[in-house]
């Protein structure tokens, strides 16, 4: 099932497609890229009305002039000093207050044009090849693909049904293949592009009672490294972010005691914020082209 929005975008803006963008990490990434001036194509599997409302919010926000625009056009020694100080302390500030990660992105974003960004929402099962193909038939340009769609399963492997196994692998791993398969030709035409896959530390080290999830994320890591080698000659970079424990609804299955035990194991003494993952994703698309094929772990020093 897919909502039939017109896909006419302002060609002067880059286009980013984010799967699983209705909540958590995907939603935070959408906000970060909107603030950076990208036109967006957002997908979800079930909650289209909520995603459409979010898309409208992003478009409306992008049409509002930045509060600092006037000041930025009148540089002075007085304003330059705090700017340098702010830049030097940005990483420290983000670590002590995760919410500042998004505010720093906003201040770093280019000035918004009067027309603002365009943001389109679609209901697409990322693990359904026919639905993914239908979505890409609407696209004539794509600069960035963020493969974020994902689900988890917590339970003993021998109690897991083949249907449950297939659903996890399809949503988490097959989706990367389907979206990348159709994104690559668009990027080849431009001889440029970025693919970011959202992975997990469990793909690196594995997790008891999360075998299917771990296997899917481990597959994403191998997929990332192999595809990066395949596309490097075409100036298309492929990287993955292996997230640690991030504050999303995916943790709802864990008790308060379980979460406290997890935090006690993390040197940063807290779980991560989706805005921090979003900040890293935006940094990856702005990174030198020589950075490709990397699995970047973001877990507060946990693993």
C-alpha cells in the first residue's frame, strides 16, 4: 500500500530517502536532513497519517527563516569569538546534553529559502520488493539513501517460528537490498551518492535471545563492506552506523531493571539519543569521499 503523492521536487535541492522514518532514529534523521536543506522521501509500514503529519511539520519548519539569519549577515569580532568557542565545544556539549545535537545541526544548516523543502510520505513495506520498486518508479533523482527500517524479536531461537524469522530478516536485511538495488542506478547517473545503513552493535558481537536481529544486523555490516567496494569506483559511498542502546520504542520490551543494568555497563553512563545518531548520519554524507565501507560504532564505549 502506497500513498500516491506527486514527486516533483525543486531540482536545486538534494534528495534523501529514509525508510522507517515515522519514529525513533529514522524520524530524528529526517529532521536533521530537513534542517540541512534536503528534500525528503519518507516511508513507514503502518502509520502513514502520523508520517504525513510529520512531513508537513518539516515543510512548515523549513519555510520559517532562521532566527540567526540577520545576525549571520552582520559578522563582527564580537560575534565571531563565541562562534569559535561554540564550535570547539560542540562535541562536549552534545555528549552532556543529547538534545543539543539537533540544535547544533540547526545552527549549522544553510539558510532556508522561502519555498522551503519538500517532504513526501509513503506507506511502503521495506521488505516487500514490489512496493519498493513502485516507490522508486516515482523518483528521478536520489542523492542519499538511509536504510533504517528495522524490527526486533526477543526470545529463544528454538521457540521462534519460521515466519517470525523471515519477517525480521526481510524487514532488516532484505530491505537494504531492495532499496539499494533501485537507488544505485539513480546515483550512477549522477556519478555520486551516499548510502547509509543503520546497523547495531549486536551485528558486531551478537546478543542472546536476539539471534535473528543479530544475524540481520551482521548481514547489514557485510552488505555494507561489500557494496562499498563495488560502488567506490563510481563515487558512491556506503557506510553503516552500528548503534548501541538508543532511546527508542524498540526498548519497550525491557523492564526498568533491565535498562538500569544496561546503563551500568555503558562507560558513558547513559543510553544514546536518536538525535545523536542523526547528527552522525548527516556528518557521513558530508564526509570526504574516501570514507567508505566503514561500520561506525556509536555506543558510548560499550563494546
